[in-house]
């Protein structure tokens, strides 16, 4: 009787050991899955951040191009064949209105029809001065990180499309590109802009 009870208790101890090992395996798998999920969430958040930074940089260049077109002294120039790149920060007058289209706005760096393999476009980034300036840093940080800077300057390209359908002015297409902290975080935006001409009677005396 005593021997049989001992055998039962010994077999029960074996079942407890197996159950404990299985429970430990399940807990380990759950812990690994949790850590992997946390790492993936951090990567997604970082990618979203760089995407937004790239988009904002592209919008900066697009808005500058629209301001440039709204300035009579610039928008009145005749369209020309664009076959090179230039910096609007160095000289605003170096910006041109192009009569040739980009080969593919989504393919970077930009090349234009009739310009061969030459890179085209006009770079621009805010570069205010002073202690409270909010510049775009187009340089690597001292620790080698681009976390607080941009991979490259935003750029834009202005193409003349012809007279507006309503006869009230001329129509232009603006393509703009912006980068985040690295070369693969990039955004391209495009807008159509009309510059009106003539006099409108607003009902005055």
C-alpha cells in the first residue's frame, strides 16, 4: 500500500514539472512578442516623424515658389529652358521660370526634358539670423545624427503651362521636394498656380 502511494506521488511530481516548463515557455514567448512589438512601434513612430518633417520641408519650398511668382518683378520674366540648378538663398534672382517639364517629379534628383542628365531645380531654406532664429539645419550634428537637421535643402521647380483658360492670367506648375533626416525620407508636392493680370472693377467710384 505504501509503495503504491509513493509511485502515485512520484508520477504527480513529473506532471507538475512538465506543466511548469510549459507555463515558462508560454510566458517567454509572450515577453518576446511584447518586446518585439515595442521595437516595431518605435520604428513606426520614427518613420512617421521623418515623413512629416520631409513634407513640411517640401511645403516650405512650395510656398516660397508661390511667393516668388506673386512678385511682379519675377513673374514677368519670360520662360526659358532650364538645364541647371541654383540656390535661391544665394540669389533670389537666379530662380527661373522654365518652359521645359520635369522628366519625372518623383525621380530624384530632378532632370528636365531637353536638359540631358543635368540636375535641375532651385533650392531654398529659411536662414534667418539672431538668437531666436528657427533655421533649417542642413548639416550633420556633431554626434553624426540628423535628428535635428535635414538631409538636404528643399527644392522647387516652376514650369510655365500657358495662358489661363479664363484669359485672366498665366498658369504655372510648381513641384517641390523636401527631405527628412536621411536620403530615404523624402516628400514631393505639386501645385498649380495662376498669376492674374488686368484690372477688375470692384464697384468703386
